[in-house]
C-alpha cells in the first residue's frame, strides 16, 4: 500500500508532465479532497506540487489514506489519483478550487480529457444535509480529438480510512440499495469515542456509486484488485472473505465504470465516500455525561438510507454548491478584489471540516475540534476567530456552537468565576469539574459575551440573552475586576506564553463590558457596565499608546514602548456596531501596520516574526482600504508561495512564509473562518 511508483513519477517528471498544471486562483498549500468533518478530512499535500497522480491523499495529520484512481483509454491505462505502481501518470492540465470543489483536469494521450471534481458541499441553511459525513467524487470523460474512444474509470479506497492503527482488523461487505451500489468497511474492534492517530476508532465507512451495465466491483488485496483492472479493464464482482488487519495484504474496496464509446459529450460517473457514526460525541451537559447521537440520524432512518439519500442528492448538492461558490466569489471580489476571493474560497471547507453536527432537530449541537493544536473540543478562543464565517453564512449556526458551553457551565459542573476555555478533548466533552482547564480568564469572558451579542444582533433572539443572563453577568463582573490591568495570563496566542498588562487583551475585556451594556439594555436590565467601559477606555488609551513613536501605535503591553502587536481585538467593536472605540485608534493602527510589514504579512507582535492570518484578517477588516489591501495581498501571496505543505496553517513566519521556526505546526484548523472577517461586518 505504501509503495510509491518512483519510476513512474520520475518518468513523468522527465517528460515534463508533472508540474505543467495550471492553478486557479492559486496553487494552495494543500488541496481539500474530502473535507466535511474532523474524521472525513483528506487532503492532497502541497509537497506533491498539488499534482494528483503519483501522490497518496493524506489525513490532516499527514497519515496516508489509500485512495487510487485509474482510467483506461482504448486499452491504455493511466493513473489519475494515488501512488500505486504500474500505469503511467495522467498529465494533469489544471487544478481549480472554489469554496466547495477541487476540480482537476487531465489530458490522456491527446485523445480524452478527464475532469475529476472533489465536492465537499457546505449547506449553511440545511442541517439535515450538513449533518452527513460524506463527500462526492465526479469523474467526467470526453473525446478531445474528434474520434470515438473506449474509456473505463476505476477508483478504490483502502482500509486505512477505517483505522489510524493499521494493525487493527477490519470487516467489510458489498451490497446494493435501489440503484446505489456500495462497499462498507469498519474496524472489527469498535471503540466508541476513541481515536488512533486522530482517526475515529468507531463507525462504518461507505464507498458508493450508481448501479448499471458498465459497473463492476471488487474487494481484495490492493495489488490483485488493481492488477485485475489494469490487465482486464474490468473487475471480478467478488469479495475476499478473510477479514484481516489493514496492513495485511492491504484490502481495498473498488469500483469500475465502463463508459463505453466516449465522444465529444461528457460522460459522467459519480461516487461518494464517507463515514456513518450512530453516536458522535460524549457530552457532559445539564444531565451529566451523555452519548449524543449524530444529527443525521434524525433525518435518515439508518446507515443505508443516509448513504443512498446523499448519493441521490448529487444533482441538487452540485447546484447548491455552485450557487454558494458563486456567492462567496462575488461577495469577496466586490468587497476587496480577487486576492480576497483567493483566501476566502480556500477557507470554507477547512472551517466546516472541523465541525461535528449532533443532537436532534429540536436541540442541535455543533461540536468543534481544535484540529492539530491540541484537539480540544469547543475551544472558546478557536470558535471566536472562526466566528465571522458563521456571521456571514448563517448566524443561527453560532448558537449551536455556544449552546454546549452554556449548558456545561450552567449545570454547575464548572467552578470558576470566569468562562471555561474548552470542554475536553475531542470527542469527549467532559468539561472541567475541577476547574483545571487551560486558564484564559479574560480572553474567554470577553469572547463569550461578544459572540453571544453578535448572535442575537443577527437573529433577533433576545430570549437567548434572557436564558443566559446570570452567566453573562458573572463573566461581566469578572471583566470589571480584571480587564483594565490584566494580570499575568495567557491570551488566545498561548504559544507565545503568558504576559502581564497585555494591551490587546485588555481592550477585548473593555469591549466585552460595552457589549454587556448593550445586552442589559436589550433585556431591560439595569446597565451596570456601560459607564465602566467608557472610563476604562480612557484609562486604556493612556496606558496602551506610544504617542512618541513615529508613527504612533499601541504597545504589546503597557509601558513597553519598544513593543507592538496586531490590535485585532478592536474588530469586535465594528462587528457589533458599538461605535465605542475612537476612530482615531483604527486610523492610527492602520497607518502603523505597513511600516512593520514583511513579505508575507505583519508580525503578530515583537516577540517573533510569526503572524496569524486569522488575526491579520480581523485587523484588515477595520483598516483603511490601502492597509486592508496590503494585508490581503500579502496573505494571497502567501497562499501561492508558502513552503508549508499541508492544510492551510494560520501560524507562519511573516518573513519566510514557512512554518514558524521553533514554534508549533498548526494545520487544518477551523480558525480560518476568520478569513471572512470583512464579509461578516454589518
């Protein structure tokens, strides 16, 4: 399974085929292939040159997920996906990504054009469809030389999808339901709410396609199944029955479609790949730890009905996805040009790929995995940077992210006066009854108040404020005591360490108090916070601004005039429409940022040359047009030129564009929803 076709790759390189591809709108650090949840999260890494033939798709961790595609044209077989040895690599002509699709085109010997689309739809207004952990693969072939050609297409996946521990035994089967043919495979030793290498140790995987005269299938050893197609252009309609470990003769699950005579009109075949889990999260809510079912189960009677419903919905999903793609592309270009669209469109699948939909229609939950940094679940300061995409697409989704945090803390299971940092390690949201979560007291209190008000402003759901008012008051009182002169503590940028008197952290708390003033007015309670926020802001300005600098700017921490940092937390003032922070502060920072910019961005602060692209977009959204466009152009430049090679990192060196030297490697994190900071503004 892990043998790479070195000879084929070298031959393609020598002939100039590999690397000749065009990339629209840019060559990304990694290409999303099937990305819809924390466990369906497969990418083509950038170290392949973003060339699909000859490279194994990988889970966000970098672990191989065996996925192989062949196509035969008049008996000549090409490899269009994966790194199995044997057939020559197809000539990749282009890659285009949109918000929901990665579209590869191949030239097959000058005779046939093959277009393969990896579609991971996003349904912001449809919980039923969004609750499914499935993705589409569309394969289209057409003659490009005016002649008629015989074409057969093949695709398989390996047992690696079902277990991060390849020594585990898997079971499998093949069946049909109506017009849908499917393979299913799963770990024999199911371990609910457990992971191996971040891959789920429970659930059933399905590879599905349409039945028809040209369909054949096979389950068996990788070399035998693939050899069967390469040598015969068809499969045997048989399955091996000796269930075994993933790495024991590498069982694969394959389909082949004979397209017959292919002419100028496209012939399309569609496959789907994904995971079904009956229960998806262990959650300590109001009633203590409970296994929460997947939201999908409220809409579909069982695994197979879910699989077939998703498969049969392809035409609708494709159309809705194209509409969403066009909306985001158009809105992004209108807001700030094509550079901005290059960024936003790459962030959509990555953000939604960190979400797990659970519960039932009357009480849905969205659980977020802090992918790659530490796998925490429902991290408040990861939801916060992701928040703009939900404000833009559908603010109601944000409530389903906030609900688990409120429910756990209002159960009495969290003892601290400040807001909880997270709920545990995905997929076990057990909370912290001992109060021993990572302490970010000011950060999370401010975040929770700001996010709650933003949700209510967009939806009009004032009852939500009434329901959680006592908890909001508790957090606001913490801010009264702690925000103007922050104690030595962590902020969301915890990789940089704790620091006292953080300028940016203080302003978050002060904005949180002003937001609480609005919450009190909306709920017709006495406003005990507005005047305090006004007074704190005046004090903050005297502490936070280095007026002697040229140009003036805020400092990283009070009194340290040799320091500076991105003042991204003032974004919330604009998001909430508070008109609280003086416009002069926005203008001052906007004039300052270009003076410290490096090739790929503006450093987060003076402790490193590292930057965070989510916070850069927060800063950009409230800057002058010229400075906004500077941030955006540098980030778009980074997308196409970075040496990072995995799902888009939010933390990189602003000077080199690579992963931060000596720092953490963040990949595939849902914080990239922050790329929508500009579009989220009212």
